[in-house]
């Protein structure tokens, strides 16, 4: 069967559903839904030059590619391409075709450094190596069965600390944006990011279909949000930690554990049955927090880089 690569049709729900289906099959440790994918496409920043792609064989979508420039990075010329192929349709050339189309697009857009996340495994790593990508930093996927997990008991916040949900900031979420920007600035990673576009944050984060305002938990001191655990849910019983962060001047006080524990308890009460999260392999403090909750590592992925020119 002949494999072809084409652009997604943002206004066609079937394309978004197929895109999400392939990603769930290839990477079951992350939440993905059709409405979420469509929302991401509709709200991609113009500077990202995003171009999501599909690989088809006889009309059936068997592979996808997420392609964009790292527009939030202070360093120009950085692009990202993540390839996902349905495990039932590998070794048919879909990954190579998607990668070629993605690299051509990013090169034309001005990228000279390309990053790609690759699941650890002989076939995946060999594919990356054949195409000139070299391993960089790694991250783990962790899972927690909320139906059997013995979550730590809920604790009273320290004196002066109040726990709220993101839903309580609906009238003015800007303080949460400011905290998100502060914690993102020093998040471990190969590519630095600076959040400075509030309107874009509202569209892509606050109004994201997966963000669960009722489960996202925030620690507040003197009216100021100082720690948070962002919660994502897919409507099918799965809960994902979008990010857990603490303002630099409030670290070392156990607030990350406090907000994440509260969020997990809320998730279980809301009927969520499985929790998933990601953890940079070098972020030992957050890895220790996740292990404290009972999360188990299920997979590892390594970010690969290719320099062009």
C-alpha cells in the first residue's frame, strides 16, 4: 500500500480524531483527544509556523507529525518535530516520509537546530540515529492507579498558606499566568522558554480543552499564587499533571507536594482512575515527589537534536 503525507484539515473533525488516535496508540502515557488537537491547531501562534502532518495508507491515517518553531525561546532558529506512527503500521516508511516533510518545512522557516522526542527502544533510537539525530536529555513517563493507590493523607496547609482551585481565578487568571511564566523560566530543558504573551496563554493554556480548572490546585500566600499543580483530564477517567511549579522564593517548603496531593485527591473524588505525568530525568526533586505519591516509571524518552548546516 502506498503511503502519502499531507497537511491536516483543521476544519475536518475526522482529521483531529485520527491525529489523536495515532498519538494515543504510539504514546499511551499522554492525554490526547480530537477536540484538544483541533484546539491546538486553531490557536497555534503565527510565529510558530506550525504545520501538523498526517501519513495515510489507502485512506487510513497511520502516522502524524507535530511540527513547529520554538517561538517562545529567546534563541532563534530552533524547531521541533515529533513523529508518531501507529504501532500496527510501522516499517512502512511513514515515519521517514513525515520526517522529510517536517524538516523541509522547518528549514524553509529558518530553523537550523531541530529537536525531537524519541521513545527509548532499539527501533526508535536507530531511526533517529539514521537521520542524523543525536541524544540529548531524557525524561520519564510515570503512571499511578488511582483506584488502588494509597495517596498520602490530606494535610492542613502551613500557617499563612491557603489552597484554592484554578476555578476560583476565573474572573482574573492573570496571577496564574504570572506564576506559570515564573516557573517555566527555569524549568529544566534543552530549549529555554519565556512566557510573555498573556492573550496567547489564555487561548492555549487557560482555555485548553484538557485543563481541568476544578482539579488544578493553587497555593496562595497573602493573595499571591506561589505554587500550583495543573490538572488535565480527558473525560475518560484519565488525569494528567500538566505541570507542578513553585515560585523560587517559596521553594523548599513542601508546597509542591501539598498542591499535587490535594489535586490527586480531588481527581479521585471526581472519578478519575489513572494518573499520568512526565518528569525530566535530571529534575531529582520532582522525581522524588512523584515517587512519594506512588507513581511508577513506565517509559523513558530522550530528546534528540540535529544541527543543520
